[in-house]
């Protein structure tokens, strides 16, 4: 099965709420079609149309934790798409 290439995931802070001493960050991770080093099996073809993307978000008390939660959600999305394509 041919592989679809995706760019390296990009993380960005999309929101920060709360007081300065106790903020809550929201971070988004985006994976776009591309020709970089990351290759997934052809599982996103029905989900990515015309250079669209797959994204997920996470919230946390630091940008790092919010990014980790976004990445964890992205892994769940990839797993769900992969296993649904295999059925």
C-alpha cells in the first residue's frame, strides 16, 4: 500500500485564560499533507481533502502539558482512523 506523507506536526498556543499566576493554556497540534519525514499508511485519504489537515487540542497548566495532551489526542485520532480503515 503506498504511503501518504505528512509534514512534521506543528504546535501553537491558541488560548491562555486565567490569572498570570495560574493560567490554563490551550495548544493545538496540526498535521498537514506534505513530503517531510513522517509517513503514515494511507489512512487519512478520506479525511484530508485539498491540502486540509488533521488537528487536535489539549489544555493544561503549562504549554508543555497542553501540548502533550494535544499530542495524546492526535495519537488517539491516528489510531482510530487506522483501525477503522483496517476493518
